[in-house]
């Protein structure tokens, strides 16, 4: 059984990896199309990055540059393998 300090240490590590993953997605989008996406708007599930509360113009620009963005995201981080952006 884990002590409470070990539990919080593991949870902190998981949160740090998730934040660094979201920062990598944000940086790849910023590099490719020069649009700032808030880190709170980025979610990940089953290989797909979902963008919430993002304008349709930004979504269109991301869709056009999607292969470049996916390649850049996967090169910036190794936590998750990203296959799609929605």
C-alpha cells in the first residue's frame, strides 16, 4: 500500500507530463500557423487531440496544416502518440 506522500508524488508526475504534452501541442500549432491556443482548450484521448472553444477560422487553418502539426507534436514530446487533431 502506498503512503500518502507517494500517492501525491505520483499524481504530481502525471500532471506534469500532461501539462508538458499540452505545451508541445500548443507550441507546434504556434510554429505552424502562428495562432495562440489556450492550454485549457487542448484535450487528448485515444490518439486524438481535441480543441475546445477554438474559432472556426483557427480550426480551418489547423486542418490545412494538420500533417505538419502532427509531425511536429510527435517530435516535441514522447508522452502520447498523436494521430489526429479535431
